[in-house]
C-alpha cells in the first residue's frame, strides 16, 4: 500500500462522516420505545472517499434525563454481535440503573444484521461430525476448511479484507461523533471485549467508562484463542470428576477423579464397540458443556450412570434417548447458498499456521487429552490455514493509555474465553478484575442472572464506584446440594 502524502489528516478526511445528521424513526420492541437510524462509514478508512458501508444504529434515551451522563454502547460476541442481534443488545439494559443515566446505543457491526452484510458461500462439510476423528479423517477435515475458505472468498469479494476489529472500533468513533458526544462508555461481551480494548488503544481520550466481560486474551492470536478452549473445558471436567468422586455413594462412578473419568471412558469404549461414534460424540459434548454449568453437575452424574447401564446392555436406542437434545458444535453451516462470513474474516486478522502435519499432531494430542466438549475441533485446520487474502493492516496491539480504569468480568471456568484472557486484559489495560469463582458463566453482566456482578458493575457505570482491584463473586449457579460421602 502506498501513502498519499497529499492526503489530509484522518480526522479531517472523516469530517463528512462525523457531521452526519441522520433521521431517527421511532418504534418499539419487546424492551419498549426505541429509535433507529442508519449512518455511513468508509469501507476502507485509508480511502474515506471511496466506497461506503451502512451501519444500523438504535437508541433508547435515558429514562431520567435530569441525571443523564452520556451514551453507553454495547457489543456482544460472535465475532460480530452474535449473528445479527447486536443492535437489540441495548434492550437488555432497559429497566436497570444504567438506563436511568445513559442513552443506550446499539449497532450492528459492519458485515452483520441490518448493516452492510458480508456474505460467504456455504460449503457443506464432507467429514463426519466426530469428537474423536480417526487419523484417516484428518485430510478430509482440512479439505472441508479449504473449501470453506474458497466459499468465503467467492461470497465476500472486495469487502472481506475490511471486516476487522480495528475498523469496527473506528466505526464506534464515527457513531460517537454522529451522536455529538465527546466520549462514549462501552460494555463489551466476548468478542466485544476485543473491540472495546482496541477502541481504548486507538481513541483513549474518547473513552469514559468501560466494562469488558468474558475477554479474549490480548496476548494470543486467534489460533491460540481456539486452542485455549480445550484446556478451559478440561478444567471444568476435572472439577466435576473430583466432585462426583467425593459422592460415589450417590453416583457410583468411582471414588477418585481418575476412576470417575475411567467410567466415562468405559462408556466411550462400549459405544465404540457398538459402532456408535455419533453417540460417543454426543457424550463428549455433554461432558464439556454440562460441566461448565454447575447446576447440571448432578444431572450429568446420573446421566453417566444411566449411559453405562444402557451401553453395557448394548441398548443404543436407550443411549440415544438419554443424549437426545445434546448440544452440537461445528464451525460451519450446512444449509442454503449464502451465510454471514464475519467470523471467518475476523479470525484472519492474525496469521495461522499452514503446516498441515503440525495441525494433525496437535489434533492427536487434543483427541487424547481434550476429547470432551469437542476439544479436538479447536485444534483442526481453519479457514486461516488456507487464507485467500492478506489483511491490509496488522491487528492492533492492545495497550493501556490515558483513559479511566474500568472493569473486567471473567468466570474462572468460561469454556469459550479462557480465564487467563480476563487476567491478561485487566493487567494490559489497568482495569479492575471481578473473578466469578467456580463458574462456567459466559457473558455474565446483565445477560446472566448473577446479581452480585450486576450490582458491582451498575455501581461503577452509574456512580463511578470501582470495586477493589481484585474482587471475587460466587457463580450464579452453585454446585448441587448433594452431600459428600462420609469420611472414609
């Protein structure tokens, strides 16, 4: 990319975008009155005179205008706002103390929802959905990802390189200017934490109060983020196995964590022998996702016992009944001709390894150590392995700056965003850290049912009252009230 030395400074070149005065339409949704509009942003901030994109924006005015202190923008995960729900996220704050003092601003990020969309052609996978794929499937899994990347290239065209965290953060600042606000406050969940941290780095003087909940790790690239989920899942599994072992008299799965997981693997072996890898895959999923939710620990212990009984009797029909409705996960779409391609584009901000043998070696390790919760799928090749474009700009290095200290909220058992990410983000930005202990909660503040976290964050956003630099809260769902065995 060449530099045009005659180009005016970026702030001046964006004057036309900052000075937009859009028309708001008034309506209502399930959360009450809401105003909606659209604004324009540059597709490429290096060429603000070029093609433009449209952003859909919503506003819910502060319910106590006399106490109004500014605007609060929010963004949830995805990446990209959880598949088009971002603009309506602001409705989750209606009725809270935060809504009394802030105009709640929602927006669909570039590429998503009612903003200009980034499409990808659907490439249905050919490899079986398997939590412990044999080596013979590895090449087919890689080929599925290669074809997925080609579908992204065909569907995304010239827009795809410009869907990035850096540009979404720049879009936030255009929204700020269009609203005629000197600063914004921001709440980001999951991928939204990356956007909030990048905004803080790029525009420190324009950030007021900031809450980052369930953080990506500012020290990891996207490949490392994916890999970390295997370890996060296994930590919950090991905790559950220890808890169940202390209650062998209730569950009958074994008296130690090793014995409990040995019982799980006994069921796995029986299902393999019965030629039912699809049911074993669902069991692995149950182990990963249900151990994250402490409220399901007793149900999971009972389930494993019932599965052992059914599998020992070769009753695969009963096993299927017990696992009916179990959550599946796979990074692909199977239906239709087009899908939204934002996840794929965002994760190509950083470089991915291209050595397939290296992936296959890691997959073997994950198959052995992290089979639960579909951990091996986090280690397989991804579209980035076969990327068809180079990002026009490097990812932003997140740094602290001259902005107020905010809050990071992170559960110690979050399986999507590893606890280490919250610790690193708090240290990098100088934010205070609320650790939600013994919990697999994800996207906690307001979106969960954790009243202790809500109270602490409300106090900060409304009155500026920061909790201690390192604060702990219990999870919203305690462990089940099953008494441990008498001392042995």
